[in-house]
C-alpha cells in the first residue's frame, strides 16, 4: 500500500487529504463531495495532486460554474476568482479511512497514520472543519517528510556525523558537505588512488577566445608518474585580446533564418576583410545554424534604444514595464547589445538572455554565439532552436579545451620520455 498526499492551498483555507491506493485499484464507486469557500483575490489558489487520486483523476467545479478534471499526476489548476469550490474525491477514501482509523497500536508512527485517517473520515462526515483537519494530520505529514529525508540519506550513502534533538523534540541529522574540488581531491588524491592534482581558474580570452569566460579547471596525474602537474597559461593579454568583431564581423551580411526547418545551409561567398580568427572559423562554404528568434514589437523597441555595450538597465523606465517582476534585479546580461571591439562576456543561452547584434536590430544567432565560443562553422548543432542555443551556452570554448589537452599531452610525453630513459638506463 502506498501513501499519497493531496494538498489544497488558499489564503483562508489549507486542506490536507491523505489517502492510500493499490496500483491497480480503480474502483467505479460513488463520489464524496467536499465543498469549501476560498478567498483568492490576492494570491492564486492551486490544486495539485501528489500522485494519482483514487480513480486516477480529480474533478473540480469552480465558482463561475465551469469545471475541469485531470487524469495525470501533473494536473493543476490555478484559481483566479473568489467563490465556492467543490472538490470531489473518490468514496474509496472513506473506505480506507474506516479501516485504518479503527486500528489500535502502541507504535507512534502507525498511531499518527491512523489519527490522520480518522481526521479525514470526520472531515468527510462534516464533523470537523479544515483547520482541525490540518492540525490532526500534520504529524503524519511531518513523519512522511522525515522518512523521505532519511531515505535520501541512505540511498546516497551519506555519513551522518551525529544526531541531536531540538528543544521542540525535532530530530536533526548532521552531515558534512564539501566543495566539489575538495571532494575530488579527497577521493582521488588519497594514498589508494594516488593522483597529484592541480587546479586554477582559466579565462577563455587568455587562450584566444573573444569571450571573457572563467572556468575552474583541475588536472590530475598519477603520483607514481610525477609529483608536479602544470596548468596551461594563456598566450593573449589585454593588449591583443580578440573581439566580437574578430569572431562574427564577416557574418553581418549573411542572411539569417527564424525556423530550424528553413536551416538548409546558406552559401558563403569569399570575403577579403576578415580577421585571422574569423578565417580560421570559416572552414566551410555553407553556413548552418545562422538561426535567430522572431522579435516582437516591444522587444524591437528595446533593441533600437540600446547601444553597444548597454543592457536592459540602460532603457528608459517606460520600456522596462510589463516584463520582469522586479526590473531593478534583472541581470546585466539581459538585453545585452554586444560591443564589436571588445570581447563578449560569458556566452550563456543568449536566446533566453535576449542578446542583441552589435549593429543590427536583431537577436544574436546560434552560429554567432558558437563563433564567440570558437566553434568552427563546420561544427553543426542539431535539435530545436532553444536546444541549439543551450548547447552552445553550456560548452567550454574549444580553443581553450585544446590548449588544456595539448598541455596535458606534453606533460605525459615528457613523463614517457623520462621513464623510457630510465628503462633503457
């Protein structure tokens, strides 16, 4: 028998109903009806089943006479008007309540479960109000949460250092947590595994990417082979950093598309005015992924108002309304118009961040974002438009990844040469 909870939330009323079901039990019995009045003038009310109800669905009648139902675990409805709402639940709840509320036991956990079922029964019979129902079944809900947390600890093999009771009688488990690097070093750097590990934060712009993107890098080599591990150093400095223009300047006149189905490849004509980086990335005669999002009227007005290097915060107040809950807390990467003669910031999913082309009033394309990451044009991204943008945003710039790989390969070659000399002694 599995336990499920169904949570009904409103400003004035919180109703918990705890029920049980067999996986294959979908009885067609009669319905019990719960009727309650809620005030949702300020905060929308949600009905969200946790697991499936007795018949596999919940039927709801709203104050305006409309109704709805859902048969999946994810069924949800948001109330927007106050009124009298009828929530209908399967009579099977009452049958289970009859059985479990009659049990007698000295086990506190089981006792709280029976107490909860008895409260559900009394609620359906109209003997108690929702406030009393909540109070009666809350202990069972808290026990369920405790067991869920305990299961998480055991399933993940976490070590509990100690347990304490609070003044309120709560049980607290203390578990040590580590930063990812400290954990890796503790596991791989121990005597058994024996890795010599070194780490640093590398910036892609120092390795030739037209992008200021910091990434934490850790490299490990067996201690039996070496006692030092080198982290690669970038060859570029602020005086010769590559820019957005270096990466995408040659694509400005290339036609974009707005739908993935129309991305059949755009022929590239030869160009003379192109940077060294642009030429190295332009390694094919047909361009793919030069896809952008359609720009709505409000967004276009913002595009036109934002200059190179500016973002959402540069807009007049009139152009900030009806977009974000708190415009002042909007990140500086939102509605960012790239500056042609500077490296870009960290490339994210630039579709979601609404990045703007340096000179054109349109979004940055998937291909242009990929160029900023130093992906060559021959590397084609697949999937939906948003997935393509996300793939680009998640990536480590290939030009920096190559530098790391070459540095590691050089160190391993030196180790091999040294070991070879010893063997040939």
